[in-house]
């Protein structure tokens, strides 16, 4: 049913949530007959592979999600623009916003529930396979965390993320409904479910307001959580109308 065009035609990519198997906020994925594909299952599959190339790809997936799914921009994070924030006790990096020709502060927080989704675990694995070595790397790219990505075109980085995601989804029918964009729409939805205001969501994602950037509202609108207040208001009005009708019938 989840491939029914009447259901999926409005979505370019299905949101990729962190863990649909244990979090009640994401039960909608189960209702759509998806088979439990989430970021956790993908990352677990990658860790099982255990090779050097997969370690790079895990870092790309995890860091990109923390940066709200802007796949191309992971190529621009640099060690010489990073610091350890003494107030929050987390790593702080400058995150380039390509379309706006700007940078923003991006704190990378540890995922304390699942180590597979933790950026510090991903960085540690990346370091173990030689991610800090700069042998044979030009001076122009030596300060970048992922210098090998600079050999690719910008759109190829997003395609690489999409290929990685789909390679670790066992259900063939589901592969094509997930892409690098799924990381962004899933992360934006998770922020909405957490009760953040749109301003706080945009502060993390780097979006401008929906009046300026229609794409920002598009990602948010995929969240069923945000449609709840309006639907609840309608249901309350309907409930009150029915109670009033019953009262009138009783009086007559």
C-alpha cells in the first residue's frame, strides 16, 4: 500500500526517522506498511560491514543528520574552524550554508540512547581507519574533515548519501522512497515533534522563514505532528456541536 501513488505522489522522499521501532511518535511509518526502516537500522547495518569505506560513509550519514540533512555541505566542515565549547562540553564547528553564502554555529551532540547514531562514535571509527592522516592530500584540502569528498561534484555528495542509504535497506521496494533528502525531512520532523518553535527549528537547519524560503515550510509540513493542533481544534468544535445538539434534544 505504501507505493500507492495516491498516498506517496506528494512526497519526494519518505522521512528517515531515527528509530521507528521503539518511538511512539513515528507510528505513522508503521501504518504506511513500512518494514521498520529507520536511521538506526541503516547505521547498524553499516557497522556490521566493518570496512574502511563504510566507516567514512557512516560519518557522512551521522554528521549530515546532525546538520539537518544538508548533504552537500558536509564536504565543507574543517578542523581549523572547529573548537570544543567549554560551556556545553560539545564540539562546535562552522557549518557552511551554500545557498546563502554564510556559515552558522553547529554544535554536535552525543546520542546517548544509540551509539550507532552518535557523531563521536562515527568520528572515532573514522579516526581508527586513518581519517586523520593527510598523506598525499593537497594543502588546499588538508584542513577539511572529509577531504576525499572534494574530488566530487556537489550534487555527487548527495547522490553518494542516497546510494549509501539505499544499499543498507534490505527491502527492495522501499529503497527508492528514501534518499539524502530523507535525512533532512526526518530531522526537521523530529525537531517539530520535540516541541521546538519554527524559529528554533530554522536556527538549527539554517532555513530562512517560510515567507522567504518555501522549501523550509515544505520540510516542516511533512510532519503529521504539526497538523495535530488544527485537527484537534476541529474535533473539539465537532464534539461541542454534538453536545449542544444532544442538550437541545433532551430539552425538547
